[in-house]
C-alpha cells in the first residue's frame, strides 16, 4: 500500500461522516488516502469509447456533429437541414447554399458497479483498496462531467449509492453470486461506460460475464485480490497446513500448501483471468488485476498498462 | 552389539526436537479467502477414513524420526562385532640363513612352515614379521589364515643375520595385550634372551609410572612373547673368510679360512672352480674346531672364482663362496722437481705396491710439491682464487685427488702454525697416521717463537696439538690439499723409519679416493664404500651420474633394481644380502656396468648350528585369556548409512508431496 494507514481505524470515521454529509461535504472528510486518490484522479483519465450510443447533451465535446458552438465543417444544403445553420454570407458570395456543421456536446454516462460481497473484506487492505478504486473512478468520471451512477452489487437488486463512501453504510453480503441480479437492474441500461470493481472469486462463466452488464459502450473490470489470493505461496512455508475459510459461506477447506498446490491454484486463477480478459477484449473492454498490498501508484500503472486507465 | 562411541547417543535428543517442530508446523493457520472454487482440487482425499489420513500425513515425521535415530546410531558407532571368537597373532619368523640348515631331510624353514600351517587356527588373523637384519612385515596385520599360509609358503630365509630385538619391537607395535607374539626360530635359547629382555622392558615394574600425587598408575600391558624352536643341532663345515689378490703380476692367490663347527670331523676338501673347470683343490684338516687358513695359487684370472667345500653338510650356504677379481687401483704420483730431497720421495713412493711415478703433473693422482710463498693455495687462501694469472690447483692438477705442499726452507717457515680446530688432519684417528711413529723426528716448526729452530718430537707431545699436516680449503670436493707443517731443509724425517710409512699412508689414502668401489669381495654385513664419479662430484651435478642417467643397484637374479639413485649416489652401502651385485649406469638390466662386487656369507654366527634346538611352545598359552579379538563389522555401518539416506530421501519426498 502507498500511504501508511490503518483501514480498520479510518473506515468507521468515513462511514460516520459519509452518512451525514453529501458529496461536496464528504470531500472534506479526513480520508487518509484522499490526497493520493485525488492526485491520481487528476493524473489519469478514463478511456472513452470512440462512439457512444445516445449520450445526453453535456459539456464534453463529442466526436460527432452536434449543436455546440465549436465549428466542425460545412456541407451543401440539403432539404431538412436546419435553416439557422445556413451560411448566408457564403451564399451571397458564391451563390452556393452551404450549411455550417458544429461538434456535438455530450455528457457520458458512467456506471460504477462495486462488488458488495463479503469476499471483498477478507483483509482490511482489500476493503480499503475497493473503496480507493471506487473513489478513483468516481472522481475521474466526475472530472469528465459525466453522469455517474454508483451501484453496490450484493446478490439482490443492486443498490444505488450517492457516493462510493456509502459502501460503508451497507454490510457486506454473504453471497457467492454478487452479480446475479445485475441483468435486470437500471445499472445495465444500454450504452454508457460500466466499471466493475470485484475480486471475481465466485463461480462464473468468463465468456458470459460481460453480458451480465447489458450492452455498455465500454466495460472496464478491475479485479482486486488480497496478497494471499494473488499468490498463496508468497510468505508461507512449504508444507504448512492451512484452513481456508470461505468469506461468503460457512464452509472451509483444509489444504497443505506446497509447491504443487500453489502452482495448480495459480494456473487456474490465470486461466480464469485470461478467459475473462479475452471476452472483454472482444467487446472493446479491458481488465486489470491489482493486489491489496500494492501501493496506489503501482496499482494505477497496472491499470494503465491493461488499458483500464489512460493518460 | 556394542556402541563404540556411547556419547553419540546424545543425538537422541533430536527426536523430541523434531516432534516439537512437527506439531508446531501441524498447527493450522486460518485464512479467509474470497472463494473456494479455485481450491477444490487441493482437498485432501481420505478414502480410508481419518485414521488412515493421520497415518498418511505422518509419513514425513516417521521418516524424519527414523533418520535421526539412524544418524544417532551411526554417531554412537553401533556395531555387531564380527568374528568375536577370533584372535590376532603376530608371528616373528627367523629369516636368517641358518634356517636353511637341513636335518633329517628337512630344513628348519620347512619345519617352521609345516608347524605353523598345522597350528594356525582358521578363524584367527595373523601378522607375519621376518626377523632379518632389518625386520620386514611379510603379510598383515589382520591377514587371514589363507593369506598367512600363502606368504609363508613363498618365504625363503636369506638374511645373513637375525635381529630379534628389532623384529620384536616392530611386533609390539602391532600387538595389543590380548595378542600373542609367536617367535619362530631355530635357536630358541638365543631368542629367549631377547624375549626375556623384551618382557623385562614391558614388565609392570618397569612400565608402571608414578603420577603426580605419588601413586603408581596401572602398568602398560604388553603382549606375551612365546618362543617356538624349530632348529636341530648339527656339525657344520664353513668357509668363514676368503679373498683373492695378485701377489705379483701374472699370478693369482686365493686365501680361504675354513672352520669346523661342532665335533671335530674328517678332513674336508676346498676346491676352486672357474665356471665348471676346477682350478685346484686342497685338503683341509678339520680335526679341531679352530679356523684353518688355506692358500691356493693360480695364474692371473680375470673371471670370478668359485670356492666349494666338500663333502656337503647341514648348511649348504656356507660351503660355497664366489670371489670376484680383486680391484687393481694404481696410484700415480708426481714429485715436484723443485722439492728438496726429491730422491727420498721417489724411493719411498716406489716402495709402495700399486704406485707409479709420472712426469706429467696433469696425469697424477697425488701431487707432492713445494709450498711457494705467495702461492694462491697458501694458508688461509682459497685455492686458485686470489691470483688470476696463476692457474689454480684444479686446473694445474685436474686428476689429482690429493695435493701435498711442503715447505722447502726456513725462509718460508713463517707460514707454519699450530693447529686450530677443524683444519687438524694429523690426529691419532687419521688414516694418514696409521702405524706412524714420529718419535725421534726432528720437526722444525714455529722457528720464530720456539726456543730452538727444531724440536725432536717425543712421546709426551701429542700429535693432536702439533700437527704434521693441515688441510686447506679446496675449490672442488674431490680434491684435498694438505700443507705439511714441516721444513724439508732442516728435518731428519727422510732418514727416519716414519718416512716410508708416511708415504705409504699418503698413497693408500689417495688410492681409496680413486673412483670406484673400495672392494670387490665383501663379507655379509660389511659396508661398501662407494666413490663413483657421480657421487664424488655432487656439487657440480645434481644427477646421480655425470651425464644425467640414474645409477641402479642390481642383485643377480632379480628382475628389478634393488635401488635407483636419480640424484645422488650414496657413499656407503650397507645391509646388503649375499650374492652378486652390480651397479649399472641406467635403469635397464643391459645398461653398462659401473661397478660390481660380491657379498659372501662368511658368518660364524650363522654357520654355527650347535645352539640350534627344537622347542614346542605351550599351546595352551597361545590363546589369550578372556579378552577375545573382535573386528568391526563395517556391514552394519554401511547398512545404517544406506538406511539413513533412504529415510532422508523419503522424508523429503513425502514432505514435498504435501503429506
């Protein structure tokens, strides 16, 4: 982790204050990594798709022709064109009726979908990292003056949050299918940019996962893993007996951690990540895996390398 | 079962440590994970229930404990001794030639071989030491009966003496208190003296020591020495000495001494052979046991002459002798024409047999010259080093091994002096002073300080304090220069009986330093002086011979040289066994001969068979009481080592496999 802090201590503070104030007020909360997250949100950008379906008019300049004041091109008049845009002066000079074209102004729509299952809290660092990622994307979306919606997926209908800080108001759900009810929710309206923050450590079909989020213009997935989930062999003595406790169900598994076990687990994890990344790439999306023990800078570099962030 | 190093059992302390570490590691750590579906492959299968699972998981622990146990046993030296009833013996066997003496159709050596073969228990181990002039370990230690008997069957006594004291000293190095030293000889009574002295040296009274607090400590245990006599007394005729020389050119004379050992007997006949041709014979009266000297004269012969005494008797080895031609070393002397009384020098030299005079100083072995004042070879100077214009002694007299300088007159007598330490050569022990009486010689010396210019040497004046000759420092090792402490112009030594004796001693001294060996016929045990060119000039060349080829010493009948000298040849050879010896320049049997000599037995001790006797040992004493010899069973060691390796491998394998 970057700044040293104790997540277990600051989380209740955030929770208490976030319940009382709105976003503007929440920016004044003493958030230990707030400065780092805000700095990184200034540094990085969200990658926008080349085309966005049915965006609302907004403040962001789009690539298509619209009604902004920014001149883009001109074309010959054809019936149906807005007479207000006819270049009368040009018509007077050249006896040719042309129409001025202006760039459109858009307001992109962002859906930040946060995994609300208990697996995201297996370590305090992991819970903090989820919050940091949610805040980072929320801030970057706000910088684009986009229409940002934050959703907490906990197995049932996703909850819409005012800000990512509202995560703390909702206990983690003990479910091994946090994204199960996403398909029918407003969070999966066609278009827009969906950002999913989850550990993806639940049974799912990597090829079909992107379909759970409807037809977004862009789907970005950030997988947050604890250090043990990312590499169980790191820091553990070979042959050690482990009881793995499922955070989302009252079940456990006794394993002896040796080189063969670790290798097999990593092989399966990488296969899962690879399949999911391939499925996302086919849909123009991107995926990055970060660890809870990485500092924020490193995590952002990883996401930038994976195409989840842009400069 | 025994433990050689019981302290090694401390290794058992590692067992609880391993157990503790195992249970410490067995404590499960709890980890919360996001999901278990990626881990389902790692679920431990327990097909036979919990008990089987526990046992299965304990395999690494079991192998680790077993490995620690095996390592502890290895450290403690676990052993099941092999052949616990076996006993070790050290057999000291008389290797002297007298063991060849035959009686009743069998020699003492054959009787010893038969007796030992009949006695030697099969399960015991043996060390066989030959007691010759130098003790030799023929087989062992710890040889089996088969090895022992095999070595015994190939043994033939051929040493010219038996040194039991040295052999028993060697035997005691191999033997422990539980062992027995069996001394097999043909003269047990003589050997008994050695045994008695050896046991007395190891007795508790002599070997016990007194500690600091005044208490006597335990004596060091010594092995028991048991004599075993295999000899038989017999009458024996022997040639106890023989030599040959040329009394005058063209004639050869052989002198032999024959002795009867035992009861007076019939006359014997001494025959001389050249190959198979008899040169002559003479009857020897052996009515008494006193030595009888026989003389045989022939024409000059340059081949070996074999002497044989007949009839045959108990010991054949001393009835025969081979004599090589005697060495004829002629000393060539040069007398400086400037010497006063030169005729006296020449007459005295001509009277010495084997000497001749020469007019060429470069061809002389001995140079007698005038000590010229200011000469480079004067007192206190290094010969040939001070004046470069005058040639050095080595250049002027390249062949000479002795140079004597005499003071001509009193004018140069200031160079004379009294002896000072190491430069004194004319002492009572000097070869030059043998049979030399200087009493009555007018011996002028120290004319400046003495009350009289000359002094008659009397018996109360020691030669050692008034030396006749000083040895000067020489540039080469094989050339010695002497300065005579004598003024020729004012001495009467030329008319004194000491003069021819002195000249003869000077000539013989030079003769002994001529290249070659000192004698060609030796008695067993006698030392041979070697003055080979290679050995004589070791300072100039590091190789044994001047041209770099090694010198080798061959005994007739051997396929390998007895000794090889690649760097420097010795000046004395000793401990030679009987037979014909040849020194060759090169390592092959066909290399050129540098020198040859013959070693004949000529030993009254070996020829006297009267002290021989037969004496059976007390076989009940042969086996040691109580303590039995054991051997370490290395099979146990290797088995433990192999099991340890297996356990380590299995423990590592199961540990890594995740059990």
